[in-house]
């Protein structure tokens, strides 16, 4: 088992495009559906794996290109340390005073170690200067607990 780290920052408006953040339905629209529905399904199906947007289900980072992986660790503590480093880099830009609180951030890092050790993924999101959003994720791989059939993006 190992863990991959992901980081995304961008306009909140882009982050809110949920159609590109969820995997397409396994079945395409039935024959005879409106052409625009079929076209939209094709666009989303093609884009989901490639778009850098954070997926709604954290485990689905694993089907994205390996180039989106920021780092990989075998030890949960190492992955949590990376998370703490990222939080420190962005903390001064957090929109909320609570999110900037160092005790709160330390608690997030400590809980990340515990969660990853149990095989659970972690996903955090923060508003930065408006309208920017930060998404951080640590995803357990080989296998992933919530979607064990997903393959490692680095192999």
C-alpha cells in the first residue's frame, strides 16, 4: 500500500463544474435520445479521465493521468507531512480565520496520518482569495479501500 498526493488550485467557478468532476454513467444515453444529451455524455466521458479537476469521489484521482500526482509515499506519516507543508504554504491565503488557525491545521495533519494508516483517503478544500479554491487530496493506492478495482496511475 502507498499514498499519492494531489493538489489543485483554480477558480471556484471551474471547481463547481460537477459534470467534469464525476465519472460518467456506465451506460450511455439510449438510442433515440436528444442529440445534445448524447454529445454532452461523450464530452464528459472523454474529459473526466483527463481533466485536472478534483473528482467528487476522492478515489477517482487514481484514474487521472499520473502526471497529476504531486508525490508518493509508502508511510502515512510522510504523506501527512506533505499535507502539513502544503497547508503551511497556503494558510496565509485562506479566506477563513478558522482555516488559518495553526491548532486546527495541526489537527488535520494528525488525523491524516491515522486515516491513511487505516487505508482511508483524505480530501480537503479551502477558499482562498475569492474566487479561488484549493483542493488537497491524499489517496491510498494498491488497493484503494473504497474502489479496490482502480489501478495505480504510476504503473
